[in-house]
C-alpha cells in the first residue's frame, strides 16, 4: 500500500499538486501514525514508499525527460530484487 502511496505522490508532484492538500494527505498521515503501533514494521512501510517513488519517477516520467521504454520494465524488477536483498541482509 505504501508503494502505491509513493507512486501517487510522484504523480501529484509532477503535476504541481501538493499531495498533503488532497484526500491522499489525510490517509497517508493516518497510515503513518498507525505504522508506529507495536508489531508493525515502519521500516517496511517506509521502504515500500521509497520503492514506489523510485518506480514512479521512471514509469511516469514527463515527456521532456522520457526514459527508454525498457527501463519502465527493468526498474520495478531491480527495485524488487533490491528489496529482497535488503530483507535478507537485515534478517541475519
């Protein structure tokens, strides 16, 4: 869910919209606050948001800085593999 939040935030920012002034802002704040409860991985949520933002910057790039189409497929794969690597490295 936080990955989608990150993706939507990038989309809003690219269109000049402050995400905190939209309905997404309230939902995001509530979810961040709920992430601090016991038994919930705040790092996992933060990582998901960052991963969504990275994918969003590549996949939703405006026309003036368009990336080659193959990178719209490669970036999410690399982000997923990086997420797996971080998860394995931090659980040992």
